[in-house]
């Protein structure tokens, strides 16, 4: 098992005088196998992004454990070197490709940093070649991209560079938080294909965090549906979409407009 | 039966920025028929929101109407609203004949002004007795599924879906013939989206509005309510077609690409697979020559780079601007 999440909970406390507690994630458990693509589906406020942040080691959990490759990511990783290793093996692709870049540096800086993280002893020319190869791999022409600043590139191009970064690092696990929601529909397919290729070539596990059940249905091996901090249903895409069991999943599935069918209960 | 309510003829509307023009709507012609829901679909930056401003004659600098006419049916004839100024159209048609639910409808209401105040303001500007209009809004609120007590509340107390319904109730209070909805559902969750579509369909069924122009990037939503579709790309209309026929057999390569990139949770989508249109939409300051889609089109021929394809009727009720269908004619 590549990732094991057990009884994960996160409670946020708010206010100075009367403290209010918000349980963003409640007792969430699931497992992800090597080379498996899963999706955590839920609407805003369902706790899906909080769960992702805890897995990525960006936000400490209140209770529960997250085992990545057998190690508890919050308790077992102490040394600098272990953390570095973790950052190399577990990677994130975020929703907003605009926020992932520092506007004052050329975009390839993120790729140089990835190579540093690799920790291999390469000459500068070898590193540059690796960067060029990674860009070609994700369908970008290095001369369109190298030396450019973030504002000079489209959202689709920036998201592709984030995947080029994944290609350099070849992580074991990618958390993709709404990776296509800010990209035009006509470019979305390319991003999805690139992530699928990461799985085919390197056996990478991928977890999509999304509100888009259409995306989850298309890419996943398994889907977890989240509502109010809990996983209310899990199953194969066909089980979730064609025969949902939980009331919430039923409402969700029946409310999503379809392309090949008109909703019957609209009129 | 299919009398046009609104006619758009060869409209060019540009944003004038210093010495350059952004050609957001560039030579667009189509009609909105009485009793239909017309869907306008396109990706971000294709000019579809500019188009909604043109239909309303809501032109403010830097947006200017460079060429073309917009005609609106009034009585037995057509009024050329494009020859009137914005203020004139606003006074004579807005609210009474045509109304818009703008993209930002969620934020259209000041959070600290009671909803009742907006309605009273509407009464004042149209010289209608306050009591009469307040009675009307109470009924309309119930029709869209809002308790009239909400009239006495502040917009910040409303949820997103409720705010959207409050906006549509106020916008249609004077029973406008034409309702223009510009991305009305994109900020709502799917459950509220569906409620909103139901409200819209009810409005048309009960004759509160005659025709609806629904502008969005989301084809799956349009598929639920539109009768006909207008597909826009880079400031041009590339295809006009009844919805069912367009889904069965898209003509323009861009329409096909757009349909094949839709991801909805349906087995058909998995069987079909997902395709990508290579490249990105062009900059509208300096669009490509010939057909604007040719740099991204897998069928592009020599003529596509040189000449601009006209929007031509190729089957009954179906128009397309593509040399694959019209080369012989051209």
C-alpha cells in the first residue's frame, strides 16, 4: 500500500473569547495502491483540500495518521534528508498555475529547483538538457518557454510546466488539486493525458482533489465522495455514477448536467 | 411561429485601447426567435460577454460599436436600437423589453441595501406605484422559491443560490420579452445550478419572458435548456444550429473539438475519450488571417489561411463558417 490514511481528523478553532470549533475533516480513512488513480470528490467546504494539505505535510492533523511508503509523514520524518526525500516522492499540482510561480523569476526556476531536489551530481549542461527534455515531454517547445516570466505564459502552459517538474522528479505520488479548473476545456484533455502517462510510465499513484465528478469519473480507478468532512461513499466510477447508494451522491449525480441526456425533471 | 425578436446584423464591436483595437465581436450576425432559448457557447476570450453588452446596447468606452445593426421587435416593426444611444435604450427598453442577468449577478446587490429598496428604486425609475410593484415582487419571489420575508433582509444574509434567484426575480419583474443570462450558473454549486435552470424554464413557460439568450462556456448546461446554439470562436460566429442536430453531427471542426472535450459523468464520455484542441485561442488585437481557427485546425487547407469563410446555410436551419462545407459555393 503506497498511502494509508487512518482516522484522519482536523479541527480548526476560531475566535478569541468564545472559541468555536469547526471540524473540517472527520475520521477519514482510505488507502491508495501503487499506480492507482483515485479522486476525492466534494463541493467547496467538504474538507477535500484540507485532507490533501495534511497528506502533503502542509497542515498538521488533529488526530489520525498518514502512512506514506510505511512511514508516518508527521511522526517518522525528522531529519532534513528524510523531508527532502518526502518532497521528492510526494508531489503536488495545484489549481492555480498562477500562484505556483514567483513572478520575479523566469518560469524554468521551478525546474532548476526540482533538479536540485533530485540531488544528483550533474553538470550544468546536463541539467539544462534534462529541463529541455522535460519540456518537450509535456508538449512545450523549450524556446517558447525558457527565459519567460509567468505573466508571459498561458494557464495551460504553466500547468504543463508543473507536470514537467513531476516528470523530472518522477514522484511516487501526485496530489492534483483541481488541476484543470482554471484551464479552458479545449486544453484540459492534454493535462489529463500527461498525468495518465506519468502513471503508465513510472507507476505513479495520483490523487485528484476535485469538485468535478465528470473529471473523477473519467480518470479514476476509485472515487471517494466527501461531504461535511466525511467520506460518505466510495466505489468504482461506474458504481458511484450509475448506482450511487448515499443520498448525497444521488443528489449530486442527478444534479450534474449531462451532454448526452436531457434532465427529465427540469420541466 | 419562428418570428425573430431580435436581429443582429454584421455587428463589429471593438475595445479601443489607445491606437489598437481588441476585436472582441467581429462581423457577427444571428437572430433570436420568439419563444426560443438560444445558447451562445465559446471559451473565455471569444467575445461572448461583449456580445451580451452589444445585445443590450450597453456600450461604454472603451467598447464601441464600429459597424452593424441591432434590431428589436416593437409592435409590428423593428426598432433599430443600435442607432439610439445607451441612455435612450436604457430608458425605453431595459427592464421592460429586455433584461440581463450579468456574470457578476452574485455580487450585483450591495450587501447592505435591503432587497426591498432595489424594488422601490425600480418603481421610481419606471413611474409605477410602489405598492403595486411590491405586491408583484412578493408573488415573483414565491415563484422563484423565496419567502417574501427575504425582501426585508440584506443581500449578505442570502446564500449564493438565493441571491441569484433574487436577482432574476427583480430583473424579470416588468416581464421583459428578452432575458439575457451571461454565465449565470458558473458560480453556483450543481444543486443550485439545477434549481436555477428550473426557474428559468418556468419563467418562459409562464410567459413571463418570451425568449432567453443563455451565454456560457458550459455545453452540458446549455444542453438542458437550449433550442438552438450559436458557437463563437475568437470574435466570430462559426456555427449556428439546432441543438440536437449539432450534438448529433457537429459541422465546424471547432464545434466538434469543443464537444469532444466535454467531461461529464456519463459512460458515453468514457467510450468517446477526451480530445484536445492543439494550441490556444488567438490574441484578438492581432487575430490570424483567413479563418481565425486555422492555426489550431487539423483540416486547415491553403484557402483557410488566405480567405475568411462566410457563415453560410448548408442544411436547413444550419449555418457554418468553414471552407470544408462551402468551398464549392465560394
